[in-house]
């Protein structure tokens, strides 16, 4: 369970987040809706630990993690532009976190093919990142984040920038992935219908 | 300055230029090719012909003394390269990742040492370092690092600014600590930049000459110094030529391998807008402040020491050197053989002619490259060759080439500025081509619909826009000419020494007066080149 309590954040006198509070129950998905520039991405970065809030708390499973550094939080984050590692291939990207956890090679291999299955990209192990389409990149980024079984998954505009056909396909698949993995998820979007399609609850920022 | 280190030149659409008549295009190639052939290719070929017998090569290869010198040259270059990378990475990160007050000034400042004359910097470190560190490998490496941190900041910094911070952040959300995510992601993506900057620094430091002459001392000789010693002192031209050629071959192999690996390791990054982030956390503030302070101190200290030393005579303060600028006498009857004041005049004379020649040839070459297709590419490549040739090799080649009639020119003073312009032309061509190739091609369309002939539009669109880059080119040529030492050493004549030659000469003598005069003259040269560099940086910004 994720709890965000009275979080404030300002950049140089510009108050971006003002007393934001919400809860996401275990395994549920919350969509944060709002126009661009309303601080949605900032909020995700605060939950991930990439930014420090001016005040307020972040709790996961009733433990205050506000001061825990990013790499010890076990929070997955998929950036809007995916940020796949360009010097590694698909399986190198997906197993990055598993390597850090000390998984051996055969276990990593099994897990990678399981995840590729989950995102409907079987057999993509040895593809180069530069050869992937926008939709494929998004799926790989999703698989990479899910590899380490994060307690909370954060998605920043997961369906923005894809053409209509890919958009609809990925929407269906993303919904299935979120349902199957049973991961507590916060996603940020500016699209109302997308939000209601994917999430059980919607929080609107102004 | 930017043009010095930028490796890529973008070719934009030059449609419309192919309508310029064939005759004009071919004629445009004459002057640049003629100049390059006579003053560069010919001397290099002459150098090769001096070692045409293989036994010369073998005798050098089996010579223990030469091998010992090779080992020193190689190891000091390697240590200098690694040290430059280590000291360069901190300012590179600060300047490419963060936006802070004074960043632009700092990044201009970091590049200054790279453009200062070798003899000035070496003299400055003679003034700064305690006596027992002179003539040590340590001193040589320190001076080389001082020069080459600029290369790292420029090349690694540019690569670093193109790597999105979010990649490291992604790694952190996957469980990598900040240090480990830097190492696993950013560091790996910087590999090609590390390799290419290493290659350039290795090339510079392997062929180091002025620095070694002044601060290296007799026991720390590089191959370049050995070439000069054999050619000018011992008169063994064939041995000197053999060393030169072997060095050229060795370096060509090294550089080729380096660029091959760098190309193979290069990774295409999709994001290319540079986003510098503000300095937020206290840790970052400390980091930026210490980098700024250290950089300013490191660059200022040797220069201050240099100027201060010019006011010392032995252990006392004295304005002797500044008061007796045209005196070569130490005591009645004993002379240094160098007249500092007249060397200033000679340097200005050299620089003036070097600038004129450079501008004319570089301008003609740039136009010829621009309007010719394949032939232009060949000319461009030809004019890049001097970049890879050490100044000593060039000067040596010119010395043995222009020794017979009808081209017995080595005694003529103007052969020296020609040598300087050979070194400067590649840089100036780049500056000019950069501007030419940024031709907005809607202008061409507009001009031709208005009835302009192709030549007319070349004149009105391209050539008239060349004023700024030509001024820039003049400054670059002047900076190079004022500081040039390696080639000049071979072509100089007594009683008409340029400033760098006079400085090296004075610094090589014992006694308080020549020392003080050497520091004085180096201070003046530092001020002159410093002014030119400042001008370049301001123009460039």
C-alpha cells in the first residue's frame, strides 16, 4: 500500500505541489489526471525518491520512506520516453536490476523470457534498443521495471506519443499487465478516458 | 576555440553550386593544391626519401639509446593522458551537467591553457615548481595535464551533456546506487569520448617538444627532441629522418586503432537537446564551488608565478629584466646572444605574414572545397594532414627540402611564417567551412529566382558572410604563429629569433639575468597570446 501525505514541492518560489495526499491500496491502480505542467511528473519523481519534497511523507506498507534513497525503495518508474539503456540489448535492459540483486544467469534468462511473455514480445531477447518501435520500447521499459517486482510501479504518460493503432493495442495490453502483475500502480496522464480505462481511482491535479 | 576540437563538420545541401561552370571549379583548386604540395607534401616526401634505405630504419630500431628514448616518450605520454582524463572529468561534469552563475566564463577559462604557447606554460611551471622538481618526469606530466584538461572538458563534456540524466535515474529505480549507476550507465556511454580524447592527448604529448626542451632536461628527452638533436646538433640527417618517419608511422597506427575502437563503441543517443540542471543540493553546491575555485587557481597560479619571477633577480626583487629589454649583455664582454626586444618585433612580423598567407590560402581552399564535389573532399583531406604531423617533422622536412636552388629558401625569413600558416590553415579552413555549410538554402532559391547567376549568388550569399569567420581565422592564425616553436626551431637563424625561440634560449642558460629576461619575455608572450585567445573566445561566444 502506498500513502502520500501532505506533500509540498516548489521550485524557486513556484509552488508546484500543494498539500498533496492520497492512498493507493495494495494491487490497485491510481491515475493522476491533469494538464501538462501541473506537477504530475514531479510527484512521480518524489515517490521514486529522485526529488525530495519540501515537506510531507511517503509511506509504503506503513513504513516512512521519505528519506530512503531511490535505489533502496524498490519503486519502479517508467519514464515517458522510456530511457532504455542504449548500450545494452533488450535482455540486458530487462535483467539490469536482477543482476544487481545477484541473480544467476539461468534464473535471469527464465525471468526475462517470462517478462517478455507478459508484455507480448516473445523472442525479443537479443534485439538492439535502436531497432525497437515506440510501442515495443514502452513494453520493454515496462518489463524492465517489473523485473525486480517493485512494491509500487510508476508510469509517466505511458501511452503518449504512440500512433492511434499502437495506442489502443498497448492500452489493452497494459491493462492486462497491471491486472496480472497485481502491482500497486500510480500512472500519470492528461487523457481522461485513458485514466478511467486503466485505473480504479482518479485523482485530478489542477 | 570550439573549432579546434570539434570533430564533425556537417554537410548541408549545396544544390545550385553544381551549376557553377566546370572551368571555374577546376581553377579554384589550383592555388590551394599548389601551396599544400610545395610546402607540406613535398617536404614530407623528401623526409621519406632520406630514409629510403631500409638499413637506416633497422639501425635506428636496433639502437638501444633510441629505444630508451622511445620508452620514455611513450610512458610519459601514457601517464600524461591518464592523468589528464582523471583531472579533466570533474570540470567536465560540472560544466556539462549544471547551470550555474559564471559557467560560461569558467568554460571559456578552462580552454585557455590549451591555446597558450608551450614555451610560456613550460616557463611558467619553471617559475612555479621548486628547483628539485625541474627536469623530472613529474614536471613534464604536470605541464601536459595543464594543457590537455581542456581536451577532456571539451570532448568528454560534450558527450556527457548528451547523455540524459534520466538514464541514471532509471538505473537507480532498478536498485543501482548513484555511484554504481554512474559507472554502469554514464561511464559506459562515455567510452568513445574517453578513447577519442585519449588519442588526441596521446598524440600531443607523444610529440611534445617545447615543454620537454624547457622543463624536461637532458635526461628526459622525447623522440622529437632527439630528432632535433640529431638534425641540428649532430648533423645526422638520415638518423633524424628515420626517427621522424618511424614516429609518424607509429602514431598513425595508434590513432587509427583508437578511432576504429571509438567508432565501434559509439552508441547512438536519441536525445540531443542539452539540458543543464540548476545546482540544488548542498553537495552539488560544494562540488561546483570547489571545481570553480580549483580551476581558477590552477590556471592562474603558474601565470602569476611567471610574471612575479620576471621581477626577481636571483633572490632579490628587481625590474632589471623589464628595464633592459634590449640588452643581451650580462657583463661587459659576456652576452646571452638574445635580444628580447627585437624578438618581439620579429614575432609580430612573422605573425603578420602568417596571418596573411593563412587567410588567403584557407579562404581559397574553403571555397574550392565547398564548390567541388569529390575533388573538394580530397583537398579537405589533404589539408587535414598537417593536423596529424608534428611541428618538428614539418620544420625538419622544410629544412631539408628548401636547401637547393631554385627553391633554396631556408635562409629566407618568410619561410618561417609559411611553416606557421601550414599549421594554422587546417583550423581556419574548418572555421570557414562551418560557416559556408550553414548556408540557408532558401536564400539560394530566392537569389536564383531573382536572376542571380550561380557565381553571383556564391559571392553575395557565401563570400560576403565570410567576414566574421575570417576575423576569427586571423586570430587563430596569430595565436598559432606567436606561440609556434617546433617548426621554427629548424628554420630560425641567429639574431632573428622569434619570442618562443628567444625564451627557450634564455631559459636554457644559467645565471640570474637570462632567467629573468626569459620570464619577462614569456610574460609578454603570455599577454599577447592571452589577448588574442580572449578575442577568439569572445567572438566565439
